[in-house]
C-alpha cells in the first residue's frame, strides 16, 4: 500500500490498506488497523464513514486525540451534506473526548447555533478565556452571547474581536441593534456615538451612516435611535436623508404620544420644505 501510494495509485493503495487493516484485526491488533484506516482517510478525505470508523476504533482503544479527529472530520462532512443532527452527534463525541480543545468546541458551537440551541452553545464556549481566543472563536462566541440576550458580554467579546481586526465594525453594530431589541436605547445610542467617533476618524463616514441606518430600521420603535440618525444626517449635511429621517422620527413620536418630540420634528420639516403636502396631515395628527 505504501509503494502504491508513492506511485499515486490511490484506489489500489486504499484497497491494500483495507486488506492490511483486516489482517491486523484478525490478529487482534486494532492499533495498527487504525493506522491503516488513517492512511485510507488521508487518501479519501471526503468519506464520512471512514472518518467515523477512525473515531469509533480510536475511542475503543483509548486514543482520544485520533478518535476526536475522526469524529470531528466526520461531523464536518455531515454538516456539508446538510445532516445537522448527525453532525451534532459526531461533534459532541469529539468534544467529549477533548473537552479542552478550543477548535473542537468552536465547530460544535457553530453547529449548535445552526440548530438554535443557543444556551448550550454559550455553556460550551464560556470556559475558554476570551483574552486568549482567536477571531473565529470570538466571532462565534459573540454571536452566541448576543442571541442569548447577553448583550453587554457580547459587546466585550466583539470589542476584543475588533482589536484583532480593527477594520471590522459590523459586529459592534449588531450589538447596538441588540441593545435596541433589549429596550436599552441609551446603551445603543452610546455605542453608536462611540462607533461614530472611531469611524469618522478613519474617514468611514458613509459606511457608518449606512450601518447606523440599518440599526434604526431593525429597531423601528426606538425614538432615541431615530433621533440619533436625524442628528447624524444633519451633521453630514445630507438634506434628503435628513428630511426622510425627520419624517420617520415624527411618526414614531406621534405614535408614542411624545408630542414635544413630534412638534420639534415637524418644526424642522417645515423649515426644510414648507410646501410639503404631508405637513398639513402631520399637523392634523398632532391636533
């Protein structure tokens, strides 16, 4: 099998490794049989059943690292095939064998999030120190925390992610949206203000405006976030965007019974376009 492998005769090499493995098994030598199956898996890396066999035999003879790698690869292939439940079972086996392996926990956590088991994903990833984590781990852990409603902790994790990738702001805007969903508008506006300073300093005004607008759209009942967007467009001197944002702010304030805010918004709308037919409708709504 080794000679055939060196000659790039893959199928024949696999056949001979398989025969050798069966002979080793007949001699009760599972360790060498496992080594043969590992060779086969290297030659045919997309075969789920072969990786599963490595996992099962490796676990049976006490080779936890080899077994975990087999289960891990089998789980990845199950995910790629769309069999989420099977993938979760295989990744759970790998995690059970190597509970302190961060890469195994990461892949298992990703699968749990796809299943919607957010609480379990948080519990799985929590033991790993954030200060020592790499960006892929921080990204998954931050998502798990955010979806679990732990917005402050998600912010801490994503701030760490941002330090590792300083040009990436998207996840922090997700946190701002998370604050809005949690009815913590003051924290949402504070974070948006913080991001505004950073991104304006980096000359990313347009990117910031687009992301802030998305946060406002995702939180259509938040008056403070709508007010933030109004002040943003006013500062950026974008009259059409400013006018549209004021219109949304008026509707929000009127619906919430915040008449002073609605009056202020209408006052500024009239300053921009006193002939807009909607102004009369807004005035009637206030009356």
